[in-house]
C-alpha cells in the first residue's frame, strides 16, 4: 500500500476515535446521566491536565527506548480499554478519573502521529512541507465523519458513543503495529539536565515581556477554544425542550450542524497565507480573537427557526477563529525564538493553549454555568410558561417523562428541572473574548518582520 495512503488512514482514525464522543459527551452527561454543570466543566479539563505532562513523557520514551509506532499503537489500545469501561461508570466523580486516564493515553498520540508521519515521509524521500498537509487534513475529515456516525446512528446521548470510539481505537492500534518502523532517535543527550530533557528550557522565554505577554494571552484564548467543543452540541440539542423547535432538523441532527465548524476549519486553512501576507501576524491573531467574539455572539442570538442563519454563520466563523490563531501563533513562536529553544517553545505554546488554557476555560465555565446560568423549575406552570405552551402540552409532558420527572396532583414536579440560560451563557463567553481581544490589541506591540515574511512565503508554496 502507498505509504502516503497508509499515513492518511492513520491521520483519519487518529481524530475519528476522539470525535466519536468529544462533541456529544455533554448530551450523555446532561441528558442521559443528568449530572450537574460544575462537575462537567472538569471533564474537559482532563485534556488540559494530560497535555501538561504526557506528551513530554511519551516523547522521551519514543526518543530513547521504544519505536514511536509501537508506543502509538499501545497507547491507542489502552485508550480503547478505558473507552469500553466508561459506560459502566455511574457517578460523575469516578467518571472524571476514568476520563482523565483515557486522556493520558490519548493526548500524547496527537504529537506521536505527527512524529510518525514526519519520520516516515523523510525516510521515504518525500517533501514534508508539501506532502504532510494533505495527509493531516484527513484527520479533520475523520473528526467530521465520527461526529456524523455518532449522530446518524442515534447515539449522541447514549453510551454507545464510547464503544464507537473504543472499536475505532482497537482497529487503529492494531493497524499501527504494521506501520514502518520509527526507531528511537536518541536526540536527547545523555548529559542533558532534567530541565532540558523535559523541554522546560522554553520557560526562560517568560523573562521577555513580549513573549510572556503572548503566552499569557495564548492561555486566556485557549480557555475559549474548548467552550464550543464542550457546550456547542448540547446547546442545540436542548432546544428540544421547546415544542416549537422539537421536530427541527437542527435538534435532531445537532452534531451534523456543529460539524460545519470542522468543514470551515479545512477551508480557512487555504486562506491563511493571503491574510498573513496582507496583514501580518499580530493583525491575523486579532482577527482570530474577533472571530471568537462572533462565534459566541451568534450562538447567543441563534435558534433553529428564524435564527438558524446565525447558528450556521457561527459555525463558519469557527474556522477563522481556530485556524488563524493556531497557525499565526505558531509562526510567531517560530520566528521569535532561536533554533536552540524553538522546539520546546512550540511545545510551551501548545501547553499554554491546550494545557493551562483548557483547564482554565473548562473549570471556570462549568462553575459559572452551574452557579449563575442554571435555573431550576419546580412546577408545571412555570415550566410551560418558559417554553411558551400550556400545562397539558403533550410534548412538554413527554419531555419531562423522559427526564424521569412526573407532574404531581398539585402541579409541582417530582423533582426540579434544571434549564440553562444559553443566551446569557454565550453572551458572557463573547464578552470574555472581546475583553481579551481589546487588551491584546492594545498591549501586544509587534511589527511584521523579515523572518515572518520568509516563514509566510514557505507556507504559501
């Protein structure tokens, strides 16, 4: 089989086994298990926690003792085992620890998959700059396909989403053992200090005001990156509470609607060279931050009927918000550091966004939603008023029944129905992104350098 095709299959499955549950887990958490929002926030923090140390540790293993493709395969098989166990968990606190273990196995495989692709392409005398992007884009396709599979099989709120991920991870793990050998490179010197071995030298960059400012803002914006992954699908799905929207295709196929975001991501990648050449790195980062403001703001005012265009536009804007920040930020690090610290600086950039940023965003959003934006309804009359219907509405009564809630003789509910104020949740996220944008534009002083121009020209060809 053609080596590029083999790497393409790996890239496709790499993100398939993640997306099978990542976007829809909130439906399982809130809809099926009916656990609270504060505990849910910490679930998405597990990705950030794992990203702080696991990629470094597995990188050391692959560098010194074990072939990268074998380590990659083992990690996916362990990830699969945890996925199969997750449906057996019946309390949110245990669920957190189990999903944390899953992320400790999965998160380092993202970097390993890139490393395997780079090594294999170089060994095959291929041009990495030219041949890797078409392979990597199939990872996004895999992400989209997994979302569609989970939704179209009717499993966006069921435990089967974890089985889909687990089966995919087993297939990927077994397949990975057949990939070309990527032997340990032993690039880390035996005389290297612990700080050098763990790639912590890049933290010295915090002594530079400009670099420190960039990394701090990366962390704050990283807090926004996980919000739509965590809450986007369940936001659309919860419109089913309202009889007027209950049969909407947006509610039924919410995951497919959210997948427009990933489609947009693949298209905006093509536009990045044009924007970088025309505006430079700082302005492109500001554009990405503004895109996050629109992403959240459009969700705040969108609905499955007259406001559907806002939901669709929000998903389209996501491509600019995600791609422009990640790629322009990576280019800034590339052109602002020396060859000695460049690799660890890129790792620090990812740590600040996907590690500390993800933890910050997940924990604060879960606490905030649970404390300030969740209202509890204890009687049928107030619930009916909320959804603009009468107390005898069949859809409303069936919805409550599906939640395990009965209407008692005096009109009260057997237990309170918790409803999230999504309008103000998204507005608060939009305000958060707007404050970051303004502060970054005012505080971050940067000129378009010759090194940047050269780097931009490289990604244009």
